C-alpha cells in the first residue's frame, strides 16, 4: 500500500499540471498602451503576485513574433486551453452553434416552399482538423497572400451542413438557406474553449519593481488629422485631432500614448506561436510572406510615417530653423492621459491647438522629364505616375510647426472664414521646421513651360564604355497673373544636366536622385513677386548627355 501511495505521489509531481500545486487565479489588468498608426499597439500588463507559486489568467493574446517579454527571468510561461462554462449568451455565433448540439430545434427556411424541419442537432466528429494541429509546414503556393483557403490544407475536411435527427431519419440542412430557427429546449449554460496563460513564479525578484508583461499586438491603433484656419491674415490656427479605434479588449482608465515615427518592425505580420490562435503551419507561412513594400500611396503614407522628400527649409536662401527635442531614437511618444474605451468603441478628441505666422504663395513645380540616361521619359511611365510628371501651379501656404513636438504625417483640411478650401497630406514636420502645403490649383495663374534643342550643339562623348551625345537645351517659362492682387511666386524647375545660364538669378541645388547617374539632377529655384495683371518670361539653358 505504501508503495502504491509513493507511486502516485511521484506521478503527480512529474506531471506538468500537478494536482498538488495550488493554482491561483489572477487578473492581469492593462497598465498602459502605446499606439502606432499602423494597427499595432504596445500593451503593458501588470502581474499582481505576492509570492512564488503557480498563477493562471484567462487571457487570449496574439503577440507579434518576438515581442512578448516579462520583466523578470525566473518565470515560466505556459499557454493552454480550458473548457469554460458561462450563463451569458456568447457574442460569437460559432460558440452558440456549438452549444446547439443535442438540442431540439425547429428550422424555417427563406423559401416558403420548403417545409420546416424539426429535430435534434447532431455532433459531427472530425478525424483530421488541421486548424488545431498539423505537421504540414510546407510554404503556401502564393507566399504574398494573407488569407488561406482552408480547403487546400491537406487532411482538412469540413461539412457545410447541419445534421438534424428527425422522426423520419437524418436530415442535412444548408445553413445558407435558413431564415430563422427556434430552440425548443432551454440552454442554461454555454461551453467554450478559453485560452489560459499560466505563470510559474519560482522566486520573487529582490527589487520592488512590479512584475509586468509587455508585447506588441494588433487591434488598437490611432489616426491623426489637422485643421488649418486661414481666417486671420497674419496668424494661422492649427488644430490636431485624433481617432482611436479599439478592436482589442476593454480599457478601463488606462494611460494612452500615441507613437509617431517610422520604427523597423520586421515581424509585424507574424503572430507568435505562443498564441493559440495560430498553428505552426500559419506561423511558417507568415514567415515566408514578405511585407508589402511601402510605395508612395496615400494609405501607406498615413498609416506609417513619411517625410517630405524636399523639406521647405532646405530651399536656397532659407535659414535652417532647428529646435532640439532631446536625444534618442526618432520616436515621439505623446501622452493623452487616461481613458476608458470598450472593445468596439471609437474615441475622437482634440489634442493640440496653436497659432503661427504664415504666408500665402503660388508654388509652380516643373518636374524633370528625363531619365538617368538623359532620354525623355516614355508616355507609359508618365501614365503610371501622373502626379510625378505633371506640372502644376498651386495656391499654397508656408509656415513653421508651432508645436513643441513633431507634426506627424496626416490628412490636413484647410479652411478660411468658415469655408472649405482644400485637403492635402501634411508630412512629418519637426518642431520649428518650415513646410509648404498645397491648397488648390491656381487656375488664375496661367503657366507654360517649353524646351527645345539648340541646333549645331551635338557632340559624341564616350563615358564609362557607353556612347552619349551631348546636347544643349534651351527652356522658357511663361507665367501670367490674372488676379487683381500681387502674388509671391515660387518656381522650381527640375532638370538633368549642367546649367549654362538662367535669367533672373535663380538658385541652383543638386537633387539626391542624381548621385549615381551620368547626368547631375538639378533644380532651379526662383522666388519672384508678380504684380496684378503682370506677365513674365524666364529663360535658361543647360547641357545633357543622352545615351546614343
């Protein structure tokens, strides 16, 4: 008898879920959240433990791969499933349907010609459900796809019918044609599978720092917007508003920080295997996926972070207004205090307001229409990116960021005297940095640009083993002010080659994209004042090497 007792004692100690160890049920409330604009959030939770032992919490988390950490090393984490019974009607319809098994129902259909079916819902046993376990880790056929057709998973079989046992036999019902059904037997409780996070604390830390867990996860994010009011001719009023949408879980009086910046999150698209929401197959498939490249699209610009390629303060003859904001990496955390927000709710609030001097200008940008080899850009390439090669004169405003923090990339609405004037994108602007925003096309400022090759200027040159012809280009810019007031005009003429001469003393600056091309990429920059009704012509010449 003693031997038998010792055997069971040894067996219980060896089992991972030992029945001798007392398990404490705890809650891990959210201590704080810090939100990115790309759908990710940094969640910090408190682990309220007072002594060593085993603790468990009903918590279903889906952390980004490699981001789940507890601030103490002597804690073992285990995630397991637990059957939970509740008297509350579940929000998840799949849980409700699961609890219909064994219940008598009466089903009515969308088609009145189909007679109602009365019977008992039968349980369908699945012998190979790879959604919960599979050793098939092959890569998906289409690695860029985010979604996967479960019918292609080897060994997975799924029935699309409800099995109803009636007085006459077994009836298969297509759920897609059900109008409604009555449950003839009461359901007193509902069973569902709950993810449980189990923590084994072997020893409490010697310091007094509270135990916390931190991870990145999806479901909680923010998006900003700005409103610029030009009613005052001397002072521009800038307001910043944010929208937070909570698709994660309830937040109860939680400190919230908003993160602006462009961090590298290499595995943002990969859910950690720690989560029971994923499988090894999904994990390896996600690792094989390449995140979508950040093209110059509006959605990627707003959701991540973009910096204006040519900041306004880098224009010639401009001072470099800098306002130091501290050391460290370029991530700005903006605290908005404590807020409560239930899952599914949306919070909108104004977080900043300031005024700053500004000036209205007309900005005319004439893009470079040659490639790195000096050839004209083909029409099909222009159609692929029309905004890049389209010359337009814009009504614009120029101002400095008046806040003591960066203006993040966001949708910006511009108003004047209660009237809507336009909407654009405000790119990242550091504190004290100057920027220019386009409002609307300046239709009353007529512009035209032309270029032609000067005759008798061709010369064949061998460069880097290739033959080029060196030609001299002559260009003209025409502008007419049809307004009844003078306007300040900024002209940016981009070109490839070496400047020979230009009228009205423009400033010249090199553009970054020409660093590795045979032709330098330049920009001519004029700032002139155009009187009411005045018309003006500008002239310039440059040489360019064209691949022969």
